[in-house]
């Protein structure tokens, strides 16, 4: 991702939190319904306090689409999330990322040029018409457009199983025809997160023999021609730097201390850890699971620390802790802070737009098609 973030003026960098909160409050009041601030679950609490809505990346993009009166969408998240909001909102709306350096290391592990090269390489050794490309929501708009053009779809951590059923022609979601694509392939090229793909494959009844990891740095992904032909899952060698920290040893340590405790892990974590969990699910799933747990429960959660701490504070009747004792913040999400938010809003009041995130119209059209396929498939 090209970073063009300019340094903040000294009066924002040197201001106290109280001064920054006062500036943000004044700017929000001045902008009124022209402004809609979105806060991802992993944001720090001082940012969430100013969010008009909080949620995961796709939910927030949809909420922005549902607020056509909001001229300015300030997305407190990372770059691919702001792109998704720009894809879904109207041309009259402006999507802004408070700090352009807020990227996603996972999303940056798969670039359009690499995926196109992989697609061309696979076409030389397989029937490419039988390969269905699936991209996780945590990817660039360019990759969402790629799967749109090539008969694939987007997935989230919530609906990945339904999307992969469609892609491989299995279960209740087989054969759904949407925007000229009907899935039912022999294999999927799944990117950028290998762990979500692997965990979902196991949930569908596949095993490691059905999966191969595609390394974009190597010829033919580091695989043999037979691997490409035999595998049902070609999993991109990408990962989340937060969720790969969770290990079987951490689960065992927690269980030794709390034999009746509950372990809940996000599916971006490695399979050998997820298979030991009591529950595996998306961010929304984790929030709901903690809410439903009995008072007094000891709960270890394998996901980003800001969300874990927020759940701990919101459920004082339960003992909520991070599965990783050394904590695990999303360092790129952490770039969004009060100085950047205050500056962006003050400048909007002054009539100046900074850090607008835009997606090329052709990519936006195909990305919308890929997202609509996801919605059509999961509506069944």
C-alpha cells in the first residue's frame, strides 16, 4: 500500500487528550448529519467513544451505504475497510481514513499482480474454468474486483463456510447462480488468509491432504503440477500477525488453570490451535458468545486485545482474558488515534478534505458484483 500520510501539525501532536476530545466534539457538532464516524471493533476505546457505529469491516461499510445523507464517512479502521465503504457508498459521499498509514499486513500479503500471475500459472496446469477464486473481506478492492471478473466471490469470517460450499458445489449453497457465476468448481484459490481457508475446509469435512499452500514468491506457488491438480484448496500463504500468535500451549495453560473455562478463538488463528477451542467464530460471534456465557464464567479469547479488554469491561460478571498473556494489539489499526481524528474533523469543518480513499470505477463495479454474489449466496 502506498502511504502518503503527511505529518500532523504540532498543535495536534502536542495537545492533551482533553483538548483533542474538545476539538472532536466541536467538529462533530458543527458537521452534524453530514458526518458519520465508523469504529472497527479493534479500535482503541478513546476512538470507539466517538464512533456513531461500531462493528466489523463489512457491517460498517453497509451502515455507511445506509446513511446517504452523510456526506463524509470517516472510517476508523484500516485501508481495505475504507475501500469497501467507498465501493458501497454513492459518488456523493466521501470516505476518509484518518491515517493513511493504517493498513493491514494480511491484506498486503496478496497483491493483484501476484494473484494474476498465480491465475495464469494455474491455467497452464489445470482447467482454470474449474477453479473458483475466493477472497476474504480483508483484501484490497482490486482483489475483490479480480474475483468478480473471474466468477468468484468475497467471504467474511462469518459466512466463509457458505461461500466455500457454493464454490465447490456442496451442501445447501450448491448451484446458486448469481451475476453469471454458479460456483461448483473442483478447487478454490483462497486468499489472502490461509488459516481462515484451512479452518473452513476442515469444518466442511476436508483434511490436510486436500489442501496446499500457495507461496507467491515461488514458481507455481512452490507446488508440483500434481499438487495443483489434486488439491481442493489452494491456500494463499498469508496470515494475520495478531491471530497467528495463539498457540496450543496457551490453550493448555488456560485449561490447566480453569478446567471448566471457555476458549473462544477467531478462525484467522492456526488450525492446530482452533481445533482445541470450545468455540471458533468471527468477531461478532465472539461478542455474542461472551454475552451468552453464564455469569462467573472464565473465558479466554483468541483475538485482538482491544476487543478483549472491551468485552472484559462490558461483562464484569465474567472473567474475560486474552489467550495470549503477552497481549496482541493490531499495530496498524492502532495508528488511528485522537490527534489524527481531531485533525481530519477540524479540516472538514474548514472545508478541507484530507485522506480521501477512492476506488477506480471499473474495480468498484466488479468488486460490487463480487460482494453481491456473497449476499446472494448467503441469502439461502
